[in-house]
C-alpha cells in the first residue's frame, strides 16, 4: 500500500490540537498547536547540522500540508 507523506490526525480527547503524521522516514507526529513532536522511530544521521535542517524542513512541509488541506476543505 502506498501511503501519503502526511496525514491529518484527529482525536476528540484533544479537541484543540492539530496533529500531522509524517509516514516516511523519520516517522513522527507533530502537534501544530505547540510544535511538540513524538518520534515513532529512532532518528540517526552522520551530520547533525544536516539532520537538523532536514527535520526543520519536514516540520515546515507538515505546516504547508495542513494549510493546503484546510484551503481545499473550505472550497468544498
């Protein structure tokens, strides 16, 4: 099965939170309300600066994904 890179996750126990799951390596769930990240696997890399930049890019992509999905939802 091919999964999308990002998924919006919802849970009624956390009604004010916005969760986005990244399904590729490194898998994580981010709460866009407070940028708290739960890593679902160990993150390893040889170059810490490069790894930090990659993670920051993924966080930005998660935010852009959410904004795009909400725009599409509002148009429908």
